[in-house]
C-alpha cells in the first residue's frame, strides 16, 4: 500500500493504523471520542481518506476543500454562460 492518503478512498481500521502509525487501542480511542469519524459496516469500521487527512493536518484538508470550491465556481460560471 502506498503512503499517500487519497481523500475519496475508503480505508479499513488496519490500513488507517498503518497510515497514522498508531496502535489499535489508540485508533479505538480516536473513534470512540469522535476525533476520527467512521462508518460502521456490519461489525467493522470504514474510514474515509478525508477524515484521516483532517486528523493529520486540518490545514491541508481545508486547502483541498477551498481549491475544490474555487474550481466548482469556475465550472458553474462557464456552464451558466451557455
């Protein structure tokens, strides 16, 4: 697995542990406290890459969202001109 965290990828708890280099108990605490948001599928958690990015660096995640919104505005303006 690559060390790059993809914002729209879905990760398991084991993959998240390896990416963040934390123990299983630390990951459980993060999930339980709400620091790391996840969806439960059956008996397992699935974590979006953007949630991991937010934990690692909120500023990086914010920049990505800002750039996406800027791009979306440009596209919307061009479409509205038609």
